[in-house]
């Protein structure tokens, strides 16, 4: 497989290279692509140095797969150019997710919808991925009716600029080039991405729309409050989930123990519950704090944590690429 990584020097791009190496993705050639100022810079991968190439050079090389993680506008402009030369693009941005002609894929849930004709495949938002991985098998068993989600999201979701802001503030300095309109250290911002006309943020509305598309069920009601916290790596979510059918707690635990991509961490008597620090560098979606909502029927409370740069971005994209290879949908 000839593979291009667009945005190879960013936080997700760096994680992509780690995940590809760990999972021994069957690569014959790597084409790291980054902004013009990074062309020629070397990217280290599996004991070798690869020079960063320009977008045009990468397209001319006609890779089998290109994984994009360089923001929506880069994806909008350049993903169709790769697709036009026969490359299959797996795109981490929000550019194509809600396009009805593009598939939005979490491999544990819906990779089976992919065909050889899919030349631009969208990777969902990190906070959506961990939520749907946790809920998919429960949805099959009991039918999701409504999800109320509150997120506690790491600064790594914003990128390097936000990581630098937190570290500078923590060192007692004023951030030189802040990513947020307010300090993030010793603070909490109920604001992720831009505000929309309905008063919700774009991040909140991504969780609403993407969940329905991935689950293939427009009747699922989702309402979200997305919050940035001063944590370095790992998004957390408090979910209140109402099902159509009643459930037994023991059965819910059994389902989660067997859900692909989920690890149940739920021993409160031993102070064991998912925390972002325990998600670092891991692909599992950690689920715990399982409680029946005692205020209404068929409703469950749970706490879901995952490394947003791994399952929330890089790992999910690599899993899609692996599925394409394994099912001979590329190359
Ligand atoms: C965050 N979820 O934590 C965002 C980052 O649509 O892919 C990913 C944005 C996206 O800020």
C-alpha cells in the first residue's frame, strides 16, 4: 500500500504514524504531506526518515490511500483531487461528514457499508466516536431513544496551539498565541468550536447529527453540552441515556464487557472508574460509573473516556484503512 498522510506533522498526524507502526499497517511507501513551509523536513517512521512532500507531489504519486488530518478547508480543496486520481481518502475533518454522498464510519459499527466506489470516507468527530462505540451494542439490545451528553474535552482536541496555551499558563506566563478566548488553566470553557444560530456550538451539533448518521437511525434524540477542560489528552463524557426497552443492570454490564472497542472499568468500591490519564496511548473506550437513572424508566447513566487522538482520530482512521485493505476495496 502506498499511503499519504496529509497533515503528517500535526498532533493527529504524529499519532497516525505511531498507530500505523504499532499495528504494522502493510505499507510499501509513505508520503508525508504538510504545509509548504514543512516540505523537505524529515518525518521518522519505523527506523527510516521520510521527507515531507507537497500536496501536488503526493497527488502525482497516486497513493492507494490518503489519510487527511489538516483541517476542513484543506480537505474540501484537496480530497477530491486525490479521489480524482483513484486514491481513497479517509478524512478526519468535518468537511464531508454530513454530505449525504459520503459515508461516516466507525469500523466497530458500520464499516460494512463501505464499497470500492467510496473515494472520500469521513472519520467522525472524536467526542462522537467514543460515545457511539460505548452505546452501539446497548442500542441493539434496548433501542436508543434519547441521549443527554455533557463532555469534558482535552486541549489536545484543539491542537498544538492549545497545548502550548495550557503549558504557558501553567508555567505562570500569559499565553503568547492563545487558542481560546479565555485562560484554560484553572478554568473550564463551555465553548468548543463556533457558536451556531441555535445557541449550540458546532461541536455540540456534530454530536447530534453524526450519531444519527453512524447509527443509521434519525429517530435517536441527542442533546449535548461540550466543555473544554485543562486536561492534556483524553476526552470524558457523562451520558444520560434513555432506551425504548427496560434493561437489567447485570445484562448491561455483560453487554459492555463484550462490546468491541470497549473496556469496562467500573469498580467504585475500589475507586476504579475511567479517567483521561488512563486512556493515554490506548485505543479502548473506557466505560464506567454505570447507574440506573432513578428518576425515570429505561434510563442509564454512564461515564465514557477515550484518548481523543487515538480512537477519537488516528486509530479510527487506520482501522478504516485496514478494513479497506482487508476487503480489497483499494489498491
Ligand atoms: C475538539 N472534537 O476536541 C474537537 C476536535 O471535527 O474533527 C476535532 C474536531 C473535528 O476540539
